[in-house]
């Protein structure tokens, strides 16, 4: 009589465990979807603001104006930590950062950066979501 | 939406690996809070309590705070940590490097959440940001990089600035690293740093005579409990000698300092509370990566600017988050 009881107990435990896992998984999935929706909305908002900033292409002689546009953007969107502007040739002309001193006119060639290539072909490019030494995605 | 799918996948993976216990308990959590400075300031204030109540804790029902302040005497810190250990706290939250160091040395198995420590890897509080190891985690700082940013902001505010006197607590390794970062940036950008390391309140008099003998163009005050305790004297000196000065936290600008740039302290303290919340619910500090600040605050006091005859450029006003008029 012991063996059937054991089997019954074991199978109940097994199915009980599976049910709990299923409930937990669907709950986690729902939470992930909800959080993902919030992140997507957050990114859309930043995208809108960025588009205003780069409405005009880089023009020599307008350095101050471009910098002011970026400063205004960063004032409106505290979540943006740094902004890099490249000109029509993909050359970096301005790098404004909350963390490091600004770099003006570095002329670093970024024409082959994935970001620049992606933005040119698709108008907008999202970098990979990475965990950079911290749990908050960059 | 490929992006949305990618985010969902990453989040689901993250959440699965961080599954927290869903069980509620009737336990009363005991949170120790310790700083080198004055009582009722910083993390000992009401802001930290709010960080917990908004996470569902109710004071005196399921959470109790044990607060300790060394009042400027860092030698008291090890004893204060011992008191928290004896009070059986579930987690210790510290602010500032000296308190974190004392906690690392004396807290034993009690988990520690450290904030505002300067660079926690360079000061050997943790092994790495991603895997702290040990019993300490917390909110790291980009503080050494911010030293360079502070100098750059001084330069943008006063384009003619060349020599900058840097006041810092030379006994605090975290603060010394910030001074060194300022030195490095000054070399890079052609400015001159006048080092004025202090160890005790009396040293400020020496620092002031140095500055009177060889007047700098500006002052940078590396901010820790020692310099904070003596801030009024620094601000008075700066005012009397019409010297621009940059600090690290907005409350100093509200107090009369000219400018400050640093991480948003309220956001940092909120993240610290978040980490403590996870720890008391079972997470191990060794597994919790340190977080980096993502919000920064630039404060300017226009009254002080006017008093020292300084006109603030438009680009600086545009960058300011907090303007006192």
C-alpha cells in the first residue's frame, strides 16, 4: 500500500510544482510585458525630443547654436546622460556629457560606427541593451 | 516591434534570475543608518524614511530605524557600528567613505549598503561593481570623473580661470582620489591646481592663509563630512575675497555656496533604500551589483554670484537644474 501512496504523493508534488511554476511564469511574463511597455514609451519620448534637436543638419559656424540645442534637450530630458553630434560625413563635432567635460570639434571619424550607419539607413537606431557594471540597463 | 520583443526577453530573463520570495511575514525589519556627520542630516533624515514607506514599510509596525551619527569624529564610527551589531539590525546603510570603511571592518555578517563613498573599487570596499563579493553593495559614484566635469564647469563660468585651490579631507582616501582626478584634468586642460589638503578644522586656517598669500582664481571644495562641517568658513572666505567656488551638492548652494555639481542625492538615497529592501527580503549583497547614479544636479546661487561680482554665462544658466535667486 505504501508504493501507490508514494507515487501519488510524488505525482501530486510534481504537478503542484508545475502548476506553481506556470503561475509564476505567467505572472513574470505579465510583469515583463508591462515593464517593457513603460520602457518603450520612455524611449519613444526621448526619440521625439532628440528629433527636434537634430532637425537641422550640422552647419559650420553654428557650433554655439548646436550646443545650446543639445543643452536644452538635456535640460528637458534628465535621463539623457550624453549626446554626440556627427556631421554629414559622420565626423564627430560635439560631445556633451553630464559625467565628463564636453568635447568640442574632436573630428573623430565615426562614419563606420554602427550607430551612425544604422541611423543613416533606418533614420533611427537602437543600441544593444547592455548591463554596464550595474543592474540598470544602459 | 523588434525592440519591444528584445526588451521583453531581457527583462523576463532578468526577473527569472532575480525571483524574490513572494511570502509575506510578520517580521519587523531593523535598518541601521550611520554617517560621520551631524544627526538628522542626509540619510538620517526624513527622506530615507519616505524611501521605505513608499516601498510598503510602516514605521514601528514592520520597520525600525537605528540611527547613529559620529558628529565629525570619525574615530567614533567603529563603536557606532558595534552598537548597530548589538542592536541586531538586518542591514546597515552608510553614507560617506569613513562610515562604509568602519562598517566593512566591524559589521561582520550584517549586510551593508554603502553610498557616497567615492570610488568603492579603488578604495577597496568591494572587488568590482558588477560582483562586489563580501557583504557590501551600494550605490557607486562616478565621483572621480565628476571632478573633471566640475573643473570644466568652473572654466565655462569663468573663462579666465587658471589656478584652482582644491580643499579636501586628506585623511579620506575617497576624497583624495577626487583631488587627484582634479589634478589630472587640470594638467590636461592647462589649469593649475593649488592643493590644500586638510586633516582637522584647524588646518582650514592654514589653508586660508595660503590662499591669501597666493590668491587662486577659484576654489573647489571636495565635499565630505569634514569640509561640510567647515563650509561656512569656506563660504565666508570665498565671499570676502570674491572667489568663485564649486561644491558637490546642492544643499551647499542653498547654504550660500556659488555652484555645485554632483549626483542627485535624493535619487542615490532612494536606490540605496531599494538595495536594502532587496537585502532584507533575502538577496545577498555579494550578488547585488553596485548601481551608478543616473541623475545629476547642477545648482547655482545667483545671489552669491552677484555678491562677488560674477556674471553667469547663458550656457551655464541653461545647464542649471537648481537656480537660487
